């Protein structure tokens, strides 16, 4: 198997876990336009602490021991070949697509180098710190984590959340969890506007200090000094060419089999946000899918049986509202309060767990 080449397209959560495990028995090429791995799940904390933001960026050279990292963007991916925007052509026996999805800044950013990203985060922090009032569009997990960080750092800021749905976090989770989140938001002084939307987009650039006012579909007027858009996911899959292009569904997600292979393509796998499995999308699901893909590539090389990926029947969630507040829902356990939520995620936004997983030798216990 040592002569087999595996190309991993995308170095996010699932991609880097897959590459790290695959390099133990294959020649790995990781294709990624960023110069470092980015712990995007912790960017809400970076908005209120620019020094803390530096910890989000982890060099790929410190994660992979043998694999080759190619800093480039895949422009065209076919059955066993990948054309890069640098002009290089990569051929591989197996391909793992882990290109994720885009999401509005600040949850994610399309900047590909660490220094520019840090500068933008610092600039946004400065603008946000000076803003007396904040408008956040979207009451999903990302939007509420941003809100929680803001009110924990600056309790005197007026924060308004506008959500078209009739409840927080999309109504996917049990009522007790959502009720607890609403209660804490109320206690934190957040103005939560559910079941309404803006009539027009704010006239200013998101993350920029510039006072404005907007109208809602309920007929209200909201005035704020800065705003953030915290909704809108778009899978990165437009690079697929030839027969692979047919794997995209009408939302741009990749349709995969139970073994996480693109339908009709035995040597092309996909994991993470770009796939049509596991909703809502979470880094934990991407890493679990990566483990299955690694096992299946090894099995194909050795002639063994493939492993089927089992999506979760019930989805849990850990939603910190700053370092010490928030709530979680754990299947089989139920509702967890601020103290446990802080311990699991709020304290360090899971940075320690991510660094541990990426630095730990493959095969060692967690």
C-alpha cells in the first residue's frame, strides 16, 4: 500500500484528520490554499480578544510528518486527476474531497494567509469594541456564539438578534434546550426578535463601525452601529468535472454512499460540510467521517470489507454564550447548564481538544 497515492483536497477539520491518518500507510498529498490550518469554530472568541486569535492558526508542517502539502486551489477534479490553479496536475489512486463550505465572516473568512487574517480580525475587534450597539442576523449556533462573546466582553453594549424562524437554533433541538438558551439570552440583556426579517440589507459593510437603521417585516425600525451576518452556507463543490459533476445535488452538496464514496465512483470519497450527510454540519461529524474514509481506503488496498458510516440518530449540541454561559444537549443525557458547557467548550472553544487531536500520534488513545 505504500506506493498508493491519496490526494486530500481541503485541509479543514475532516481533511487534515484524514491526511494525518492516511500518511501512516500511503503517499499523501494535501491540497489546501491556506498557509495554515484554521480552527474556525473559535473565531467568535477572536472577535473580542485579538491576542487569543493567534492560537487559531496551526502550521500544517507541525501536523503532517510525511505527507506533502501543496498550497493551491483545486480548479478541476476528475476520477484520478486534479488540476490546480498553479498549473500543476496531481494524479492519485484515491481522492478525498474535504473542501467544506463557505460561511459569512466572521465565522469563516476566505483569506488564505495567516497574517492577513489576523489583521482583519484585529480591525474588526477595534470596530466592534467602539460600537455602542450591535445587530446580528441569524439565531443559529454561530450567531448566538458571536452574541455570547460580545455580551460577555462588553455587557453594556446593546445587542439585537433578528431571526426569521420562530425559535433559536433552527428548532432542530429539544424544547428544554432552546428554552434555556432563550432564558440566558434574556438574562444577558439581548434583544431577541424571532419570526421577523429585515426588509432590506443594512447599507453598511458587515463588521464595520457605521451607524445605520433598518426596517423589519414586523414594521419595527432597528438602529445599530455595526452588524454581522450569521447565516448562509454554500458547499465548495464547483470544481468537480466530468462524471464527478453529477454527484452534486441541487444544493451543491455531494451525494455519497454509506461508505462515503461518491455515487458510482469507487476511488473518490467525500467528507464534512461538502457532503449530503449529517445535518446540522459540525466539525465532530467531519472527523468521524474522516475515520471511516481512512478505514475504507485501507480496506480497498487490502481487499477487506468496507465500513459503513452511521449518521447520528439524534444530534447533540454544545452552545457557549461566552466563556461561562450557555447550554448543551447531549443525546442520552439531556440538558447541560453553563458550568458543563463552559468546561466542554466555552472555556477554550475546544482549542485544546483540536490541538491534542492534531498533534497526537495516530493510533494513540484520546
